[in-house]
C-alpha cells in the first residue's frame, strides 16, 4: 500500500489591507449568531406545543433533543471536511440549512414529524457553525488577521448571544404577537439569509488540501486521545448543555402554572437569564482559567453543583424567584464550562485537528440535551420515587463526582499549553 500524500493546493488569500484588520471575524460570528438563534428559538415554545398542541412532556423533550441528531454528524464530518477543503465551502451552506429548518418548523406546528425534521436541519446548521464557524472565528482572531487570542471567547459569546436572544425573542413573539407558531421562525429565516449573504465576504483561513486519503481517515482526531482531554475536558463537556437544558427546558415546565398567565414568556425569561448569565461569565472566564491548571473547570463544576441544588429547591417549592436564581447559577456554570472547554481544546489541538477536536468537544457537550427527556421519562416511570427535586439532587452529586475526576485527572496529566 502506498503512503498517503497530502498537498497544499492554494494558500489562504491574505491581502495586505486585511492584515491586523481585526474585524474579519465578525461576518462569521454573525452567521454563527443567526444559526444559534434558530437552534434555540424552539426551546421557550416547548410550553406552547405542550399546552396548545397537546404534545406530551416526553414528546416535546424528545423534539428538543432531536436536533442533536443533526448536530453530531455535522460536527464530526463538517470539522474534518473543513480541515481538508477549507472553512468557506463547508460553512457557507450552514445559514441556508438554518433558514430551511425554521421554515419547516413554521409550517409543521401540528406535525411531530415535521417538527423533528426542522429540528434536525437546525441541528445540521448549528453543528457546522460550532465546529467550522468556531474554528474559522479562532483563526480570524489570530495573526495575520488579528492580534491576540480572543478566538475561544468570541466563538463562545457568538453562540451564547444567539441562543439567548433567539429564545427571548421567540418567547415574546409567541406569547403576545400574532401567528405565534410561525412568526418567530419567519424572523429567523430572514436573519439566516442575511447572515449567509454577509458570510460571502469572509476570507478563507485554511488552504485546501489535495490528498489521496479517504475522508473517513480524516475523521480520526488523534488529539481526542490526549490525556488532558480525556481526564479534564471530557468530564465537564456534557455539563455544558446539561446545565442549560435543566435551566431552560425542565424548570419552565415545572413552573408553568406559577407563571402568572404568561408561561411562554416566563419560559423565555428563564432562557434569557440562563444564557445572559452564561454570556456575562464568559467575558471574565479567560481571567479565571489558567493554562495548564484546572481552576476554570473547578469553578464551572462548583457552580453546577450549586445550580443543581438550587434547582432541587425550586422544584420542591415551585417558587418563581428560586427558579430564576437556579437558572442564573446554572447559566454561569454553563458559560464557564463552555469557555474553559474551548480554551483547553485550542491549547491541546494542532492546526490540523482544531476543527476535529472542537467537534468532539461539542459532540460530548450536546449529550446534555438529553437530560430533559431522560428526567421526564424517569418521573413518569417512577413518579413517587424519582421526583424532580430528587433527580436534581442526584445531578448535584454527579457534578461533584465529575469534579473529583477532574482533580485526579489533573494530577496525572502532563500538558504544556501550546
């Protein structure tokens, strides 16, 4: 068998006027923001689908999780493709997929199959935005395009801002505007199309690779076997969206009868509080996180322990202010886990597997979106035993176990930041 041959076809085109421009990342961030908006606009509407369309709690939580079926393959395959073909050709279809997903969601309000289809398409778009867009933002935030190392923070904040603004806007429109099952999605469709047009101006940052290797060979991510990734990053990854989903999918369902006649808007409020807290802590997360240490991960998991305990108290008392407090703490845990995880990934990965390792991290993190469906199923199966307060308490204990694993893993790992 002959040896693999890889040839760099054409280098990224860097015009002198663009060097150190410092703003080229914004076009990719705008597309990421719009796609993230579409990915999370569905969340505050779960209450609407359950109360007005008659879907069960388990069904709507499964629909929430359905877009992970699009996210994971898009993350894994899209990251490898972009390392081979460049960022532009793989990321450019993402806003169009997001727009199509929103259109199907608008048209299929009465069909669980169409809702699931729209969610999967939204997931495909989001997976590309996270793996490819995140790597593209990181590269456009580094020399020769910019000075500094703000790539992880910019990628995380673009996602979180889109998640938060999308959820808040969709909830307000669905609660008080006409056409509640269509207007939120129509707005995102327009936003995705506009962002897709802007994305055409973003410069390529990775040269196309001409190689005789099959694509499946590129799906291997050697950095995923890095000891620090396995022992420090992987234990915190599922908590990223496990925390977020607990705050803005589980708590709104429990509190819908206490929401003062506006359950959809209250669901949106919990989304905004969660993601606003996550966005706020991301702005200071890089000062908390220390290369080669575990301070950032420790802070994230400690916040998650506190947030799960607060959620248990909110579920037991059904108190509005406690649910808001729990959402804020869980949001801080989400934001800290996300920014710290991305920092670690960018330190561990080399240029040839940055997108791939980013995809693995996000793939692990999105396992957390299964939490609402699992909790709803367990509560129906054993209603007198596995109550929501009990399950949130178990979640706090699990976060403490994760913290112990990270502490032990840090002692045995030997990682020097690049």
